[in-house]
C-alpha cells in the first residue's frame, strides 16, 4: 500500500506542468532560505538584547546608587532612596536575613512588577549559556537554582530573576549593603529590570520578518512565474509549431530568437530535422508522381505498337489482306512496330539498371578516340550528314565505363540527327579543364528554348506532346544520358551553340591530371569551330546526290583526315 502511495505521489508530481514545478521549487527554496535567516537572526538578536541588559545590570552592581533616588549615597542608603527610586528599574531592600523591607512600587513608575510578597529566597540564579561567566555571562538557559545567601554568599554577584504575578520575568542583581561599623552586612539591595521589552522587540521582529518574508515569497513566486513563462516562450512556440505540423502543415518552422541558448539549440535542431523531413516528404511525393507518370507513359508507349500489331493481325484474320502488296505492307509495319517496342523495352531496362546503381567498370577512356568513333558511327547512320570530331591536343582521359560513355555519345548524336534538318553539320568537340574531361555534341539547328532545357532530361518528356513517332523518339534517350553521367559523378547540360543550335556539354572526372595545363579550359575556340562547321556543311551539301556506298567511304576518309590534322595541331 505504501509503494502504491509513493508511486501515486511520483505520478502526480510528474503530471505537474514544468512551469508550476519550477515556480514551486523556487518558492520552497526561498521559504527555506527565509526561515533559516529568521531563525539565525533571532538566535543572535535575543542574546544581544540580554547582553545589553546584563551590561546595565553590571554597571548597577558596581554603582548601585545610580538606580536609587538622586542624591543617594552608597555608604548610607536610606528608605526614601529606595522608595523614590526612578521607575525604570524595580528596586527592593531586604534585611540581613533576606526578609523583604520595602521597594519602589509606590513611586510614579512606568512599569513595576505585580507581586504580593517577595522574599530574597524567591530569587533564582540564572544558568548561563556555554562560555558565560557570572554577571552578564550569556543568555538564560533554564535549570536555575534558588539563591541562598547564607550557604553561598558568592552567588550574590550572579544574575538572578523572578516572575511576577503577570508572568513577566524580571532579571536583576543583588548588592549587599554594609553598615558603618566593622563592615557588617546590614541588608541586600535588589535592582531588577523587566524582560518584557526584550520579548516585545523579539515578537515585533518576528512579526515584521514574517510579513516581509511572506511578501518576498509572493513577489518571488510572481517574478519566477513571469521569468519562467518568458524563458519557456520558445518552448511554447515549439509546441504550437509541432501542433500545426501534426495537423499537416509541414512548412511551419520554429522562430529562434536566441540561437545561443539551450532552447535556441533545440529550436535550431528541430528546424533542421523538420527541413529534412519536409525534403524527404517532397522527394517521396515527387518520386511517386514521377513513378506514376513513368508507368503511365510507359504503358502508353507500349500500348500504341501493341494496338497496331493487334489491328494488323485482326485484318489478316478477317481476310482483309488478300493482295500480296497489302500483306507485305502489313508485315513491314508489324516489323517496325516490333523494332520500336524492342527499343523502348531496352531503354526501360537500361534505366532500371541505372536506377539500381550497379557498379561500373571504370577505367581511363580516350575521349579523342571515342569522338572519332562516334562521328564515324553517326555518319554511317546518316550518310547525308556531316559529323566532325574535333579533338583536344591534351588528349584528356576520362574515368568511366566504356560502353556507357559510348552510349551517351550515341544517344546525343542520335538526338541531334533527329531534331535537325538534313545538311545541318554536327560536331563532337573534346576539351578539358583542371578537374574534368569534357566533350560536347554541337548542332546548328533551331536549338532548345531556355525554359525547357532542364525538362528535356526527364523521362518520356518530349517537346511534341502528340507523341508522333515521326517527330521524335520515346523520350528516354536524354534520360538515359543523364542517368549514366550522374552514375559517373559527372554533369550534363544543354546550352546554346554560338551562331544558333544546341550544345550538350558532358563533364566527366579526369582519370589522371593533365600536366602543363595552365588555363581553365583548353581546345579550339568557338570561332574556329564555327568556321570548321561551315566548311563541313558546304562539303556535306556538295556530297548530296551521290551513291550511298561511295558517300560512306568518303565520309570515313574525311573523318580520318580531320582526326589526323587535329592531332597535328
């Protein structure tokens, strides 16, 4: 049962808000501090007041006539000296046996003890605090002994006290009164002072201290609440932000006014975390959107040739293709659609392999040789086009996968052939910088508008939204290019060719540094390239109309000749 109670108390304490906890703890500490201060001050105040009274009593013990009627003489104390003594002290005379004779209660005194009959035996000797010694020795501690002037005359020099009928304690000294003959004791003089004033001062101090203490505690609680609330305002902001984020507003962030504080560190860390989470959500949504678009586009691209194949099959089954010419035409269309579908599936497989981030077979690649091979392959594909390989004299060697880099060049040249008019020259330009081996595929066609230069690398994106097979491919070629370049930690971008046209610039990491390279980039300048392009364009125009076989042979010789002359330069 006790364990359950303790757990319940701990649970209740855990459920208390942090502001209330800090305020309560601060008030508790402040109360304990005030209590200790009050008790300590009181423990010093009362002994100090009693010590002051003891000092007065010591002075009276040495000169008792100071407490008597003015003009009294110590060697001849009369009755009137006692009766008319000033009323600030109680003065009483006892005979040699200790019996009461008279006192000053009949004088016009302010405060005197209310007591019926006082004998000297009724007086008690005070027990002083440790370190005390006789008269004025310290604070009364109780355990007092009765004064016995016959058995212990030495006790006369000590502090004595008695209590009147009102309960007020009077403290005083007993002074022996000697006769004129032979120095005998004729009586005893008691001079006492009331402790009521000391107790009133102590009580007033307690009341004042308690009042100020309560005021300080209340003020401390209020200020603590204000300061804690102000200090926790950033946490309140965190709470509000978290609540809004929980409702679905992921753009909310915490306002960090003081980033160097603990709460500021928490707010900054949470903002970084929220940015990462928001970016992850955005990337996830973007990935899902791309996947949906990709699946839809892939389905559309595959459905079109399949519909064509099914249509020709149904036409043949229904006997609509009777003539040999119609049958051959249908078979030719079926073959082309099958080839297009095969190409599309191969492109999709290539993208899937690139997305899987398989390891590449990296090795140094001679871009000059790759440029010559790509130009020759392009002219073999389009014999009526002039494709020039412009080599870099530094012979840069890129670090990459041979088959992938050749595919990049092939796709870019095929893209240039597909989107430029016949007779438009194309250059494969190789250059380098301090950190990259660079090649560019330049054409001199209509170019690519600046607003769509980033979109052309998206999957299935085509400028012709009608998806006409005669005006473009499947829209995967440039996507494959970007995926391959990204896998090589390179960059690809589309810029405008000087004089008009589009240039696709591919930067790949260098396999080895190039010695003696002083400029940021080397190679032929744009003016020289443009002049060579015009010459190549004129040569291509003059070559039109010849036989296909002879044209391929001349193009091959021209490529080899250009490669040799560029290397010599």
